[in-house]
């Protein structure tokens, strides 16, 4: 039926929802401390030292993100991102990245990977 499944993965899999809860971040670094940012600040009064953070989560080829918290070093989201994927998933990790929203190009502030094998139970209900 599907020759691309790895050994040990059952042919019949069910759909499952994966909930990723994002609470907050602390101690984010100053961004845009370049000479051009200082010139902009002096000429038009735009203070872009503060970050506009959001969290992007990538899982099994799907992307989700939180809302953008404007001008915050300690953003508070209390949001959840939901993915629907086959269980057990073929993907072995979740990528969580804090990004600084910018008009031109968003910048990654920090990235962390969660290994699903380290947080899952063995057997039918958790593997």
C-alpha cells in the first residue's frame, strides 16, 4: 500500500491532534543596534531597539505561529498551536523558533528542537 513507511510503522494509522502551548519568553536580546538603526532613531524618532517577537512552530511539514507582541523583551502569549497529523507521526522532532517581526525580513532570535522520542510514552498510546 505505502512502500515508503519505515519498518515498525503500522500501515493503518489514525489521525491525531498535537497541541503546542506557548506561554512566554524572557530576556530577549536587543535587536537592530546597527548604525542605520541609530540614524533612523535620531532622524525620525523610531525606536527599533525593542523586538516584536512571535513564535513559529514547524512540525511534520506544517507551520504555525503565535501573534506578534509589539516592542517587548518579555512577551506573554498564552496561546496554543494545533497540528493534525497521522499517529504515530513520521516526524521525530518539533522545531520552535522565536522570531523578530520586521517590515522587510523577519530575523530568528532563537531556535529549539524537541525530540518526540524523549517526551513520548512507549506503546500504542504514546509512540
